């Protein structure tokens, strides 16, 4: 079965620095990978997706990379702000439109 | 558009009681999903409905049943609640077919079973 791993330890960084979150997966070759943001008490919200033939995708201060050889995606937030503090989830889409989510990494950006 | 709505927001049950969690979406999406989220476990798929009239088991279906009432609504039923079902439940929908699909989530239902 598919397995998606994200660092369960919270990532604490200083405002203005770049945050880098990691998503590793096994037993699967997804056509694309997605990243979501989840705030406390709320449902996840879609941020970005990257296809298997794309090495990198950018959206404003967000950057996602996808290495299908390493089976890994990196999610970067540049010039981080306290408002970026949240839990970030990665997700793969399998057959029949089934989604598989990682457990998420909590990001704390300190002023 | 309200997006994905869920009711109730909070619920406390006693062991053995039953209840139905309601979910509706107004985005004309084909696929709908029920997840539970527990600390350290991430989102685990309970059941999903790829299209109106179909439902399939996900990763953790035991103790749950679902009904895809129409294209808009997808309910989750706990027939005999157990403390292990204490969790936050999220409903989600997706417009399937063609381009990569993304999930739209509801606000969640926080369920406690005593």
C-alpha cells in the first residue's frame, strides 16, 4: 500500500527565513503530488500541485520540487511570516481518485 | 458558493449510540470523501464515492456506513459508536475527470464518544 511520510516534529524557524518541509513516499509512482495547508480547527486547503514531469513549481513565496527518482517532494516557503504558521500536508492521488495524505508537518514561524 | 458544509460541528455520544454526519457540496463535484483525523495519524480515508450511486471502502471503514444521497450530499453513519471513533471527521469533494483534481474540505465535525 502507499506510504507517505512527513516529518512529525514541528519545524520552528525565525521570521524571514526559508522553511523547507519534506514529503517522502513509497510503493507508488504518482502522476502528480499536492500540498495543502491546515490551520487549527479547520479543514485542509489546497496550495499547489506538481506533476511528475515538472521539477519545480512556484506560486508567490511558495516553491515545490518533485524528485521521482528519490520519491520525494520538498516544499519551500521563502521570507516566512508568522501568518505562515500552520500544518502542511502532502498528498498523492491514486487509482479511482483516491487521495493519500501524509500526517503533516507543523510549521511555527517566530517573529 | 458555500463550498463543502458539514453538520454538526461538535457532537458528544455515549458508547453504543448512533448518529449520522451530514455533508453537502454546491460545486457540482462528482466525487466525495469521508476522512477521520487523529493526532499523529494524518487524514485517513473512511469511505469515498467516486460518482453518484457508487460508494467504496477506504483505509478504515469498519464501524461506519455511508450513503450518497444525490450528487450534492454524502452522509456518514455510526451505527454503534465506540470510544475509538473519537476523532475529527472531514468531508471533502473533488471534480473528477481530466485535469489533476484537488480536494475541497469542509470545516470538520469534532466527535467525542464517551
